[in-house]
């Protein structure tokens, strides 16, 4: 019938708009697909061009500062069609200026890694165009009125040891301030051992972008449960995730030309 044909045409056009959208804004498309809110890709395309689509993404090489080398940091990101650039507003306990990321550097953006989405439960857009989940982060013994409201997923501790292999790439959840979300920090797993009669494990991670003489070069982490733990580097650690071969290859794009000596 004509109604059936019309429906098939609309579906076909929607798939075309979906492909066009994904080619132009891959990280946005990954986010929207995960949230199952991506029903009308033509409308989403228009909304994104208008700068009204905001997604929580992770940004590699934040502000191209040495202190964020080999890290991916959470930010609320919009696209500015006039500037032909992304506007990244980093999630932080401190006030920070947005970073303008040229469209040519789209490879610096990603959505929450697929392997941890079932556990961390990231989100995309709420009906009003903002983040779907917000929370006031709670910490034992702390005045929560001093802790800003943040999206849930970058604050969750990743549990378990699934997929971790000695000698392969990993990403560590680490943050400096207790009221900030985690960033992912890339390194290589040097050692992994499980604690007896416990769900906890200990891992030694090598951060090879630091010189071997640097105190930041090697870190031992206790992890596996949902607890936030103090780090000998300062700040706090969460969980550890294994990276795929493709993800490790992508991280190499951001490896500093010279060792980072902080």
C-alpha cells in the first residue's frame, strides 16, 4: 500500500541521515545511538548544526597540556558550525574555560568506551537537551554542599578485572580532586595479582610517556571493588579497563614526542 511504501521511504531516508550524521560527528553518533534517543536523524543533524546538541564525551589530550598527556577527560561537548569547531566544557570541581577543538581534530573525541558502558551506564541527551542524569556526588565525611552536581557515569568506579593482560595497554581511572569526575590515563600493565580471599587485585602500571627516573613512571594500584582510593601520586584512583588493539593504536596518536618531565 501507499502507506507501507511511504514508511519504507522514510526509514530509508532516516538511515541515510544516520550515515551522514555518523560520518560528520562520529563520537556524537555513538553517544546518541547508545541512549536509544536517535529516532529522527535529520532532526538531530539540524539540532547539532544549530549548536543545541550536547553530549558528554571524552577528550584526548585536553588543551594539549603536558599535565593531561595520554589522558581522556570528560566534557560536555557541542558543535559550533560557524567556528567549524567543537566547544568542550570540561567537568571539574574547579571553574575552567571551554576548549575550542577544531573539527580537523575530531579524532580527539570519543564516547564512553564500549567495554565499560554496561557497567558505567553513560547517557546522552534528556528531552530538554541536557544530560539525562545528574547527581550530587557523596563522599563519606565530606560536606556534599561543596561537591558540584555531575553526570553519574564519569564519577562511577569501574569494578572488576575483566580482560586485563600483563604487557598490554590499560586505562586507569584517576582524578586529582575528590569533587571532579575521573579521567582515563593510558599505560601498560606490568604486573597483576589477585589478593587471596578478596575481590580486590593489585596492578602495577607503567606510564611510558614519563621518563624512567620520574616518580610518575610506575604506579601500584589496589582495585576491583567500587571504592575510591587515595593515590601515591596524589588524588584518587578508581578501576582499570583493558584496551583493545585498535584503542591502543589510537592512543599512540597522542604519545608525546619527548618524555614528559613534570
